[in-house]
């Protein structure tokens, strides 16, 4: 069995204010997670804005140094003391960001990113690098010929997001951290990318950490789900179980607030009864 | 009763004129909540601007008219020509971004006093405002704050308070809760619903979230590429739609507790610079035939109060039944899933290739005409 993702006592504290009025914010407050599986898994991290889900993702991506604690991916320490080398880390964990237009520089063509990832991270140069780029692009439904020489603004949002998925796939990472990857895509086409994640999980044997505020898509693709609130994981378990029989009050609150198509909300009066 | 007659709204750009709303006829009875839905770039926000009378370069009303069905102080009927004078008193708006709509350098109470119709007695007005704000669940002191001191949810409540304080006949809400978390979204929407039930105003509600429409609206207008494709009672729109686009839009998203595999709707809407001759949805439509590609279907009333613009309404129940039979995601083996994903990506590519080199961006951005967008966007390569 492999430990796909593990966190132990992960904390991140931000200090705000001056000497006289110091405020500390616990963005991550003792995060413990342990996901063990032989097969690749999709783990969803859900919660409202400010719950710390993006901070946790950034900590695993090493973009944020934790105040205390450690995290492991595939049995290796990725953050905290005793972490692996930078290049080894980048071969193992790759990110996909929310807005592909921010992820790629406007002044460089998209294919330079793909080739650089192949050369510097996967160590594939020349024809081998070209093959790796080709393979990654075709697995997300893009043609090399359609991508080469184009700047980000020449792509549609969905295409560019798929190009950024292809970039993350080039080194065949063990884990892809996707932070709100579909929230910029129109609802009608979101499922195309969501299904793609599911297919890539099987094809590349890659696990995903899917960070989202959308519980319905989390239910649809994930094997495990962690619900975060105020820097803590309040509920964790198999996705279908957690979302069909939630135990924690916060999960119940989130679920009852989703505007569904199946039943209307319970109406409790919002207006104070004073006055006409 | 609000009457829209053949409304055509155009953006003037360097490349020419583009019709973002292309001939919408609509009658909205008093006291109902009407939802407008569609993908980004379908014209829903532009139609909202027309309804608010917020017309100015580069947007203009090329033809058609809006009649609001009530008269102003001088006894003249309010139309698109003079609606600006009725803002807040009779027609108000709840915008998406409360932060960019409230004046950041004055206190919120000053913004209430700024209303054109508020009486000269500032003290009495403020007392009323405090009482009103308290009723909608905010502390009365919150109007003494500056906008940045309040949370996003509180600010959006203030926007609702501003829009409803003078009990206007018509409230326009353009994605009012898109920037908020689900818990706060539910609170704001239920508040709006309750205020509407008390004041009986007409609310026109734009959102891309079909779930929000289902919870809130009585009637819906579905738009596609500048055209109205379906209009009817909300319950029927969801249970027995009369347009394939509506059906695919509502079945594109997963629901908790439902394990059926979802396919989404591949491809982008057509370019509005060069819309297809026939039905604009034909390139993405699974029911499309030769007739759809050559002849534009008119919007006709099919059931009482429910109209649709489609040549193949009779085939929609079959499509709906087929979609309902989709296999569970867990039953799909790896090979079939891969094949389906690849097929969808191929179709997406194919449709986008025919849709013009410049598809309307699917990224959720405000609809800005390309001229403005070009000045914002960096100097990239030429298309």
C-alpha cells in the first residue's frame, strides 16, 4: 500500500498588524490527513472561501512554508523538515491553477512552457521532449500543430485550461494539485474537463487533489473528500458517504445551502417581524 | 407589465457593429420573478443593461422598444427613452460586485441619503433606513460604516437594501450572488424572495446558475447567442423543456445523490460577428437536421405561456428519455470513459473550428466588446 497523501500537524499562522495590535490568523490549524491506496485516487478539498483550502494546496505545492508539521506524497516528505530536492519534487507534484490566463505569461507562446517543462523537469530534450509534449497534448484533445506558436489570448478559456493540464502531465507526476480548475469554465462545458480528470487518473495513474467550492462536482469525481472550515478539516471520508450522510453540522449546512434542481429550499423567515 | 418589442442591442466597435441581443420579444407580468439564463456571451447581461436603460457608447439600442407599463410623475408612460429618471424610485438594480458599486470614500448612510427621491429631512430618512436595515438582518450601525469595513455578504445585503428601500416596481438583479459562498448566497436569495412577496415587485434575475433559477424564479427566459430560445414557467422549463439547449443545459451538471455520467455540452456558441444562417444552436445540437442549418426557427407558443424556437420539439421527449438512461459513472469501464472523453473533445474541436477563429470566450468575464477588450489585452500575436 502506498500513502498517496499524508499530512501531520500541518499549521500555517499569519501574523497581521503592528507591535501594539498583533492579530494571528490560523489559516491551517493542525491538519491531519492520511490517504492510503494502491490505485490513484481523486481527493476533493471543499469549503467556503477563507476556510484554508487554498492555503493547504499551496503548502503541498511548497508555495507556502508551513509554520509547523509535515506533508507526504507517495511516502516521501514534500514539505516540512527533511523534504526532497526541488527537482524531484516537481517531477512528483504538479499544479493546475484556476485561471489559465494568469498561469501563462501573455508575452510567451504556450508551447514554450510545454517544452521547458519537458526539458527541465522531465529531463527530455529534442525529439524525446517533442514526443512527450505531443503525447500530453493529445491526451487532453489538443493537436500540437494547433498549439505551437500561439499566445494565451489566442486560445479560448477551455482550450487554454486543457493546455495547462497537458503541461502538468508531461513529467508524469504522482499527484496533480488542481485549485478550482473549472470555476472559470461555463457550466455547460465544465463536465468535459471533469470527465477528463477521471480519464487521466486511469490513463496516467496520477492522483488528483481537487480543490473546489462546488460540492456537486466533488461528489461526481472524487474518491475521498475533506470538508474544511476555519483552517480545520471538519469531516473526511469516502466522497459518496460524506455527501449522502454528512455527520458534521458544517457539512450539513453546506449541503442544505446548495441550490439544487430536485427540491426547493426550506423557507424560514429572514425578515424580522417588527414593522410592516 | 413590462413589454419588450423586438429589442436589438448593438455594440459599436472598430470591427463593426455586433448584435449582442438580436430581436427579443418578451412580456413580463407584474409581480413575478423572471430568470434569464444562458452561457457567457449569450446576451443576458446586455439585455439587463437595456432593461435598466444603461445605454451609452459602445452599447446602443438599434431597434425595438421597452414599455414598463407604469407612468412617471408627469403621467407619461415610462419607456426605454425616459427610464433613467425612474432609477431607484421605480426601477432599481442589484449588481454583481457590491464593492465596485458602493462609493468607497463615503459612509453607507450617505449613499442612502443620495437617493433622488429621498425627502429633504435627512434625520427622518436615516431613522427609516436604520429600521429597514435592521429588518433585513443587519445591525443598524452598519450604515455608519464605509463599504470596505463590511464583509461581502453584508455589502450585498446593503445593495439589496438600497435596491428595495423605496419599494420600486421593478428590480433588476444581475448575478447578485455569484461572488458569494453558498451559505451566504442562500440567505441573500431568501431575503430577496421574502421582500418580493411583501412588496410584490417584478424581479428580473440574471444568473448562469440553473439551481439558483430553480429556487427563485417563477418564469424563465433561456437565451442563446443573442436570441431568446425558450420562455416559460420555471417548473416546466426544468421538467418538460421545449428546446434541446435548455434540456442539455439543465442536464449538464451533476447532482449530489445522482451517479449518472454527465457529458456536458461540447463546443462554443457561434461568433456573433457571423452567426449561422439557420438555428444558432444547430452546430451543437444533437437533433439538428438540414432544415435547422438553413431555416431559422421562430419563437412560437407551444403550450399556454410556454414558447420555444425549435424545428424539432416533437423529438425532445425522446432525447430527454435517452439522457435519463445514461449509465452510472461507476458502471462505465475505463475504455468507455476514455472513448467518451475523446469523442467529446473531438466534437468540441470540430465545432470550435467552424465557429469562427474568434469564439466568444467561455471564460466567465463581463461581456465587453472586443474594442475595449483589445485595449485591455496585451499585444499578443495576430489572429
